[in-house]
C-alpha cells in the first residue's frame, strides 16, 4: 500500500459511517468533512470536491466503482482538489445546503451521489452535478475530463466566480421566511390539501402522481384524519378513506413490500408498486409502521395488521443492535447487482416447494405469469386467497397454511444468499421515528412486545446519545458523535410522548421536557418563528436554514410544533404553546401555497385549531390497564391517553394534581380545561364520544 492510500485509509477507516468506511481503500486522498480538510484547501488554494452519498445508494456505488476506485481518476482528484466524502445521513445539514445549491446552480433537482465543487476558502459552491460517468455518456461528460476543466476554470476565473457564489448563499438565506405577520390561522390549508391530494390520486393503483412513486406516509395519514374528522357528519368523507386504504393495500400487496421477509423498500420505479428500488431504509419503515397500525385500528383490515406484524418482525430481526437500537438501512445491491437478493427464478421456487405448495404459491405471487424483473420474478400479490381457494377447492385457512409453509422454505433458501450490505450506524432521528412507530403499533394492536422494543431503543439513545445535557446525532459500536440536529430533538420528543401513551414513565417525561428546553434555547428563532435545522452553537456553514416542508422524512419544524403543543397542553406550559404557534405562523405562507407538501405541518395546525383530547387515567396499574387498552384500541387521532399509576413518583404538578385512588379514575382535558374525575368506564366512553362529535372538523 502506498503512502497516499494509507493516509486515505487512516482518515476514513475509523468513521462511524459505513459509507465513509467503504471508501477507506480508495486511491483517492479522501478527507471527512472537518477542520483538517478545510484548512488544507485554504492553505494550498485548491478547490474542494465534495462528494455526498449514503451506503444504500445504487448510483453512489456505480460512481465509486467507475471513478473513485480508478487509479487515473483518483490521481487527477488528488492533484487538483481537496476531496471530501460525506454521508448525507450523518450530515443532513451539509446535504440540505448543497442540494439546494445544486438546484440553484443547475436549475435541476439534485440527488445522490451529489458532486459539488466549492471555493477553497469559504466553501461556497461554484459548480455541481450528481452522478458523472467515467466515460462520456448519457449526455454527461467523462468525470476525469470534467475534473481538469473545472480546475482550470477555477484557477483562471476564481475571482469572477465569487459574485455568483455569493448570490447562491444570499438565495439560501432568503429561503428562510420573514417574521410572521399578525394573521389568523385557519383550516383553509387542511381543506386545500384534501382537494389537491384527490386531484393527484391514482385511482387504479393508489398513491399520488406517476412513476417513480413514493409512499408519502404523511399524506396518507392526513387522509385518514380527514375521514375521521367527518365520520360523525351526515356525509362522512368516504373518498378520503378510500384513497388512503387503496394506497395502503396496493403498497402492501405490491413489490414495494418484501412479500417473504417483510419490510418496505424506498420507492417503486413504476406506477403499479411492482418493482422497487430495492434498498430498505429504517425511516420509511418507521413511518409506514405507524400508518398501517392506525389504518388497522380505523378499518379492522387484517392485511394492515399483518403488514405491521411482518414489518416489525423484519425490523427487529435484521436491523436491531444488541443494545436495542436500530441500524439505518439495507443496500439495494448484493454481489454487484440491484435486487439480486430478492428476486427468483421459477425453477428454483418449484424445486424448493411441494407440488401442492407451488400450485398455490405460483398464482398468489405471479410465478404463473411472465417474469417482471430482468428475466426473474419479483414477488407481488396477484390473486386473493379466496380466489385461489375457490380454484383449488380448498378452504382459505388451508391455502394460508400452505403459503406460510412455502414462505418459510423460501426464506430459508434466501438466507443462504449473499446478503445486501448493512449500514450499521445508529441515527438518533431515525431511531426516534422507529420508537414512535413501534409505540403506535403497540397502542393500536395491543402488543406489549412492541412497547418493549420501543423502550429498549429509547434507553439506548438516553445511554449513548445524551451527553452533557445535549444530544449527539449518530453512533457506532456504542460511541456517539456529531452535534444533533433539529430532527433529532423534535423526533425524539415526539417519540417519548407517543411511547407515554402505552407505558407512562415520569423519568422519560422529564427527559422530554429537557429536550423541549434545548430546542427553545438553541434552535428556535423567537423573532421570525420556527426552528433552525442546526443549533446556535453548531459549526458555522454557508447558511443556517429552516425548513417546513416534508421531504423523505417529516419536517422537523412540523414535528416540533405538534410535540410542543401536546407537551404544552399536558404540562400547562404556555412557552411551549407559544413556540408552536410562532412556528405555524412562520410556515403559514408555505402552508397556503403548497399544503400537500406540508402534510406533517398540517397535523400541527389541526392540533392548534382543535386542541387534542388528553385523557389521564389514575389508579393502580392493574385497575387502569383495561381502561387504557379499551381507549387505545380505537382510531382516535386527536386523542392522547396517559395511564399514570397511583404509585408513580416524580410527576409534574399538572399530573400530580389529579389524584389517584385504588379504583380507576379518568380526567378528560381539552386545551387548558379539564373535567371532573370520571369513575366509570361506560361514562368515560360516553364522554369521549360526545367530545368527538362536538369537535369533529367540517
């Protein structure tokens, strides 16, 4: 190994990111983002080549094999640039800034791998793109030729590049909304979102828009709430329910869902949800887990509950760390081919199963039709159990038993294959989403084991990521690093509140309050409203953005606002309510202009306009648990139930002031008003039904 490769190996080999470690043996003289790389660029007056990707990214692997592993290309990079490799999942602050910069520079959306060229002294971008091939094709220049051209132009025109680079930074600053005016918040964006979702709805396959098609969990959750808000009216919004349930059914039965092993892939390349981009991300599955659980509670559909169960099985089987936390993703590729781990040849399936099993499995999952993925079969549900049972003159239970046996055999066979790469870093934000999803599933399906899994992940974050009263964003092998972002704090606050609805803990509620205080102290913009993505003591970058729109994950500002509303109402803390209201006012122009892109913020708006019903149960644990299960078993998205045992200590005054006896008692609160204690479950259910009808949204 030469000296250069040894340096690169030493810089990336000890990183928490598997994506960076994948590049530790490249002949490129890679640096992680940090003072050493930035100082070298300044000292040697070399422009920075910034490459951003992630471990499960297919085209990131392609560019790595074509260019970063190529000695000649690496030599050009090493001679002309200071090259920095960034994992977008560990540094979403950098990814967000430079993705926006790419869009401004090129007029096109970005993606991964993101390839940006930055000024040597202030990291301002002057040129960029995404994937570049080794040889010129696809209308793109050869990457090695591009390197030479960019370097030459930079050194000949560096001063001329400063003005447009400064304009990019100014434009990034302008994306933060001005101080919110004295306006009236209303339900107008809620109604507009409902109408726009229907206009873009695919009435045949579900989902929204054309291919490629993403799950859009917040939009589907919005539709379930639209239906629920109208359920007590003379004309309930059954179309909203239909749009949500058709989409959920098509996704669960399509190739987006792993029909053997469980879990969802990131998106479908076609409109039918048939062929996915095969990577599996923790955040997608976390969001869909809670959504399917709520849909199961709302409709009683067995498919939705089974999808939850199989998703949790996959998540805990393949992503859980020994300490209880959850890893980030599984790669799309194995053995250098996308989807190879998941697809089948017909003869291998036939050989693995009995004739009876194959006769049922083939029509169920499409093996009796043509191949659908590069000469192979990716499994999708093609026929219902009832149709197969009728054709084979069997009972539905017999068909189900045979299919279960076939799936076990094929899973055992698939487990012998080379597995996709595992990104084993632990992200606080994504784990928080998973904790919330598991807690929602535990609440809706009555699964204490899901509560245990959520609690274990939360305890890992408290033990490893919470240091000196602040969060750290990422960890590997029990060591955490990198200052946390808004998403980490907001998602974790929300997760603790959600988990409280199935297993109350005064200690965790106190931690939630600490998280809220850090958000207000270090992230909030008290003048213009909303929260910055990075803390006030974070590393200074070219801009400090605020974002209110949902992207692959919900907007941190949206989750922060909704969680602060719930915590503020529970504790009677006006500072939290005021911060949430300022956030909604800051987001208001965007909410009105593009409501369907802000579905998570609309949940916060709904809670602001119609404060959630908070039900506090007091009594012995044995006495209040049946009440808690009864209340949690129904779909009530605007209700939050806390079962607080009589012997709980360390309670905040707002809860301690609601006394408990051995017999169960309930306190029903909306906003700042609470009812007299209710000592009968029947009376409580009648009170809640009356409240639901009274506060149903038109």
